[in-house]
């Protein structure tokens, strides 16, 4: 022990002398990095650190320089360096990245925190050094937990909503809701209690995760009178105040009267949510979480909604028992009537939490219905209404979102609208469907048309009533102007119209072969030769001129046209590649971009197989570019699929790398050939102080994983020379060439000096 520290002292002295030179070289880069950066030599000593690392560990720089790295990272780091010298450690590193380098950091005050380290080796005059980027992942850990919890509560919300639609009696509702809270929501226990007839106490109606022997005890305790024993329990207060009562540190919370009887592991936090029907608290839902500090604003918002849904269902079941069918249904068509529809819409509005998604209400008015009634009689009119209802149900496929709300007016609610395209597509479906459908009238058939008024929540309204009123106002405008559909918000009308016409034009573009592929060369930085090209799609809209891919690809994706267009691009590149081969031009690989929609399709592998089967040389001509976020979405599935594709001889590049925040551990598992650094980082190299460090880290990481690295969007000589210094393998960008037609590519680039 003493010998070791004596040795360390001597080495520290040597290190100090070298420090100035080393500092001058690395400091500028390290200082501004957002992560803590620590440079360690092969004797496990810290020789440099940046400001961020000082802050993370609570030391002044002088206190750490020369110290063993174990001072701040007690375990896991040094071990990786000592074993058999640095180089083999780096080798081990490459394998260990697979499991991720998440370690524990220790601050000067002895406290610890979770860190993620990324190590990259650097050969210098002073020997091999390892730069470690250290990220404090306390917040990320919290955030990950948070997301996990929230996802479970979302799942609980939708399970309970599903339950409400099915359930016909209270007992099942309560039992199932508690079960869902525990099984789906992940709560340690849940129970629902109802105020008894005397209004003096609560009786447990159902529970899950609670010892049944405990239920009579609960029943005895929850007296509601403020002056009764336990009259100030959380449950009693929730009923009296009609408010959620939260205890976020139950073991230490004096307000949680019975805290000593719950095991702390099951009741770190408790919430009591009142069930309110017609403004009266008729019962409570109590949920137990094993975590302390569990319930915050976001969770409470969702849970309040869940309690609201259960209350709604209680009321609804009551009503169904009480009232006749006709109070909620339309006698002519059997669809929901206005009243039931509005209740359902309010239900959907509950779920459209926090503007996460929108709700659209379409009001459909049949043109000239009055004429039908007048000339054919009321009975014929009713028959037409019934047929329209059947057509609509058929088209929409879900009776819960359709209603007849007035004489000749039908309504459809879209409970979950993510973007304008969703609304546009429904309108289009309805319009086209109606146009094609023949209704029978007396002995003849009849085509009908309709006007649609649409309102969107939260843009136009915040309640169901208001939403319907705005849709009615929009419909009135449509009838006055003769337009087939009108939105309450005028800009929406033109946006949707533009969008629909663009969709049509894109479909025509595919049919008329208006799409073209341009090719952008990729250059090897050592040899300056062309190693391949990237295929980039171009569309010259005959009406409006060239449209950038970023604008039309999302629409191809939403409409599903991307499947056709994607297959076309694969076929087309293959044709070009084989033509180059046949005419003696170099057989360079063509990289084709793959959209997330294509990748998720079950036909994708077969599509690739089909192109590869065209010729024995085909696979050698194809590379697929997949974006980072795309692959990371469903890692295990993608690993298997990519393996299959690579086995055919096709190579895989990960595109836009750095934008998807993937973890290193994931990247190492993927069967990849190339990594494309996103052009944002290439740009950052000359504009951001830490840009080069980032790019350097990406490159060394990729090389550790035996991936080739290509930089995209290279526009300046400065960027190019930096990339060379940092050891990048290839580049692509306007500096060398813009994407060009295949003819230009062949004439200008598939010839010396770009190829041998
Ligand atoms: P991407 O895959 O990241 O493609 C690179 C984009 O950067 C291309 O834009 C390219 O023209 C542009 N670019 C190349 N060099 C430079 C440069 O030096 N500076 C700058 N500022 N930009 C440069 P483009 O052609 O507009 O394509 C945009 C995106 O559209 C592509 O991004 C890709 O995601 C998608 N895309 C293009 N063609 C296809 C295709 O056939 N199928 C699919 N699914 N997506 C495609
Ligand atoms: Ca690309
Ligand atoms: Ca890219």
C-alpha cells in the first residue's frame, strides 16, 4: 500500500512536468465539452480533466491531477486499463461495450452517483492515453424510471377505457379496475370503496393486491364524520373535499394514519382519488405504490382522468339500468343519438390528455335529403337514413364513434388525431366512399353526396358540446359555399385541401413514373477514389416544380405509397448498377434510403431478396441506409432482420448517426457495416467548441466496433481536413459533388481519376 503510493508520487511528478505540453494540445477541446472529460495515462493516473469533471466530482483540478482514477471511479475503470497494458484493454473494451459501461462515480464528499463512460484511446508523444467522457446519468435514470411508470399508467388508462365500453355491472367494473391497476398499472395494491347508504362510512367494494383479511379492518376504519375516530383519514378527506389526497412519503407521513400497518415496500406513496358522480363523491379509488415520491403532476393528471372514467362508467351503468333504449339510441338507424354521442365524445376528450393528440368531429349532412322525403315519402326517407347509417358503420368500422344526431345529419368522431393527414384521409375516404355507393330507393338506385363540417379539439373547442357547435358552424358554411368540406378553422380547410391534392398528385407521380433517382458520390479520404453513391429521390411536380423529399416522403409514408416507391427505388438502383457492370463501368455499391414504414413491413426482407435475386452480382451493388432512431426502435427484431439481409451480401449503414441518442451498448449489438455521421456534427466541428471532440469520439467508437465511418454533408475544405486528421474513412457532400443524374454520374465520376 505504502509502496504503491510512493510510486504513484514519483510518477505524479513526471506527469506534472509533461502537463503543460499536453494541456496545450487537448485543453481547448476538452474544456467546453458538455460531459466531464478525464484523460488517464497507462498508470491509471488522471493527467487532465475539464471544468465539467471538476463540478461532477466536487474537486478542484489540482486536487485530482496526478491522483489514481480510482479516487473518483472506485471500480470498473482502472481494471480495464491495467490488465495487460492499454492496447489489449482497448480490445476488451470493444467487447465490453456490449454490456455498456455504466459505473459509479464518487464525489469528494464521499457521495456516489451513476455515470456512463465512453473511453477512447489516443496515441500521443507521451504514449497512449485514454480520454474518458463521463456523463452523470442520475437524471437519465430518473427519467427512464419516470417514463416506465408513466407508460404503465397510460396502459392502465386505456385498459380501463376498454373495460368501460364492455362492462354492464358495477361489481365487474370495480373488480376489473382494481385488477388492472395492479396488473397493468404496476401498483402494489388498489381498492375501491363506496360511501354506504347512511353516508357515515366507506365499504370496500373490490380490491387487488390486498390481503383479504385486511378488508374488514379497512371497512371499520373509514368513518367519514370529521369528529369520528379516524375521521381525518386520507379517504375521509378525499370524500369531504372531493379532491385527490396524495401522500408521497407514506412511511413518514403523519397524514397517512395507518402507515405503520403497511409494509414500506408496498406503500412508499399512496393516493386517494374520489369518484365523483353528479358532483357528489360516492366513493374512492386508493392506489399504493412501492416507491416514495411517486405521484407528481403528470401522473396525477392521468390518474384523475382514470378516476373520472370510472365515475363516468358508474353513472353510465346506472343510467342504462334506469332508462330506456331510446334515451341513448336513434330508433331509425340504431346508431347512438346526440346525447350518447356527446357523452362518448367527452370520454374521448378525457383521453386526449394534455394535447398529446387531437380529437376531430366530422358532421355529415346529406345533400337534398328533403327532396327524397318529399317525393318518395317519409318511409323511403327512413330507409335511406338506415342505409346511410349502414354504409357509414361499414366505412368506419366502429359503432362507438358514429351517431345520427339530427334529421339528416350524421357525426363521426376521430378520437385520436396525430396530424392533419389523419383528418384529410378520413374526409377523402368518406367522400369517395359515398360517391361510389349506390343506395336503393323504391325500384331504382340512387347516388348521394354530402357536405362535411369539421371541428378539431383543442384548436376549436375544449368541450364536447362546444366541439359539436363548431362543427355545426363549419357545416353551415359548407352548405352556404357549396364546398364539400369546411373546417371551423379556415386555414385547416385549405391545408387539408392542399394535402389531399398533393396525395393525389403523388399517386399520379408514381403511376406516371415522375420520380427520378439522383446519385451523390462517396469518396475515400485516403485514396480520393469514389467508393459508392447514395441514391436520393427527386420529384418534379409538373404543376408546381421540384418538391424536396423532406416534404413528400412523409406523405408517401402516411399513405403507404412508400412501399411502391421504395420497391421502385430498389429496382431502379439495381438496374443502374447492373447496367454499369455490363458496360464495363466500375461496379460501385449504391446506397438506398429505407423508410421506417418499409422496414416495419413484413414484406421487407422478401422485397430485398427479390432485388438480390435479379442477378448474382446484384447484392454486391446494394447498401441500405437506415436511420439510427429507426433501428433502435425495436432492437431485437431488427438484429435478426439485418442479419438475414447481410447474409444475402447486402451491406447496412446506420444513417444520421448521433441524432438518435442510442446507447453504446445497443450499437455494439447491431450487425452493421458503416456508420454515417449526421451532417449536424460535421457542421459543428467548425462552429462548436466541442464539435471535434464529438466527431473524434464517434469515429473512435465506430472503429472500436469495426465499422467504417462516413461523414455526410461535407461542405468546406476545413471540414475535410479535420475529418482526415480525425481518421474518418469516407465523405460525401457538396464540397465534392451535389447529387447528380445517372448520366452525369457516368460521364463525370465513373471515370479516372475518380476510379482506377
Ligand atoms: P439523408 O438520407 O440524410 O440524405 C442526405 C441529404 O443531404 C440529401 O438531401 C442530400 O441532398 C443532402 N446533402 C448532401 N450533401 C450535402 C451537403 O454538403 N450539404 C447539405 N446541406 N446537404 C447535403 P435530400 O436529397 O433533400 O434528401 C432528404 C432526405 O430525404 C434524405 O436524408 C432521406 O432521409 C430522404 N430520402 C431521399 N431519397 C429517399 C428515398 O429514395 N427513399 C427514402 N425512404 N428516403 C429518401
Ligand atoms: Ca441517407
Ligand atoms: Ca443522413
